[in-house]
C-alpha cells in the first residue's frame, strides 16, 4: 500500500506542531497569568515597581488585571503580558471610563502610553476608581 505524499506531509506537520506545543508547555509558555488574590497583586506590584506598597487593591473578576493605590495616592494598574504581569503608574495623561458588560461595571483605563495600551477591569467599584484616576494631577483627592 502506497501512502500519498500529501498525507505524509500532513502527518509530519501535525507531529511537528505537537512537539512544539509540548516544548512551549514545558517552557511555561502558554495561557496568560491571572491574579487570584491580594497577595499575588502585591507581589506583582513589587516586581513592577520596587517599593510600591498598595493599601487598596481591586482585582478584576476574571483575574486578568488589578488596580491599586498606595498611601500617597499613587495608582498602579496591572495587566497580563504573556506569562507575566506588566504594571504602570498612572499619571496626568491617564484616563478612565466606566462601561457595562450587561449589568457588570467595567473600568477601562487608558494609561497614556501607547505601548501599554488600555486595560479593561471588571470590578465592582469601577466608578470610584474612575474618579480617582480623573483626579490625578488636578490637585483634588477622589
């Protein structure tokens, strides 16, 4: 029985894909990171900005990001970046708005940095955090 060359090529390609997928899994490449609790958020904040100690933390319901504020009112936002978390301190160019997924409020944060982009966080106190971000650089404390 002769096996068609197209079938051999397909099976070879499939085997190569499975090997690469296995290697990616062993290297820890794969699904993004999620934040499951405040302790993880604190560690990620410390890794992003050494010495940052949040006093308030809001973690997205899906664990794909968090926003926090320290004792000085400095706001840090975290979002997944590959298998790690990336963080930015929000400044005067940052903005935020509240959107709804059905009845669930979501905070949409524009960091003011094109490379970091926007972050969408499904959190209960989205309006409060939006006001806080809006107050950055205005001299008022939300």
